[in-house]
């Protein structure tokens, strides 16, 4: 948790429109967001009518955020790897993981744990930084440096690295 305290509030409080575009085209969805931060994405989904029910899971409370907004149906605090969720099977139309899976010790178990809550034909939507990027290549190969940072590709809180196979 110590490295999360170094991050600016903006790190946790921005709307992930890049993920919203991958939701089913319907309105009135039930959406679960893992790593929901301050709840900005959930608020956008709810206020736009895209979602009728929104639930967020986040490690900790963020002052002056939407986490306590009455528009967010449920906000759960805890580590998704350690907590049990109590939802009916096939409850959610989508589960969002906005740059979250790389922060988990066992992301595959989390996906397996959440999958029963997703409706048939529902979606698990994730964004994951690609370690096989130009930025990483330049830093590692040309500069010989793998310096960790407070956010971004070399974030100190990343446990996992992923790359797109070509």
C-alpha cells in the first residue's frame, strides 16, 4: 500500500472512456468495475443512462471522490484477491478492469472468481499496459535502465508484465 500513497489523486479519479466504448451498445446495463478508483467511470455510466446499476471495488477510500455518491449503487473496499463478493450468478453485463490486472498477484484467479457473475454473452473488458512498447524498448535496450516510477508502464505497484504476441 505504501507506493499507492505516492500517487496523485488524479491517478485514481479519471473517467475511463476508452473502456466505456467496448461496453455492449445497450442502455441500462449492470456494470462492475474492479479498481474503480474514485468512481468517475461509474458515475459517467450511471448519469448517461448507459448503466442502470454500477458497483465498484477499490482498495481504499479516496477523499472528495464519487465513492460515496448516491448514484453509485454499491462501493466495496478491499483487495479483490482476498474478498468474497456476494452477487447472483449472471448478474453483470460487464466487468471493467482499467489497468488493474498487472497490479494483482494472481489475475487469472480473479478473472475465474468473477466470471460466474457475468451474464452469458457479457464482457470482461480490460486495459493492460504493454511491456513490449517503444517506451520500454528505448528504456531497457538503449538506455539499459528499468527504473520504476510512481505510475505508467514501470509503475512500482505492477506485479505482472504482459505483452501482445504478434
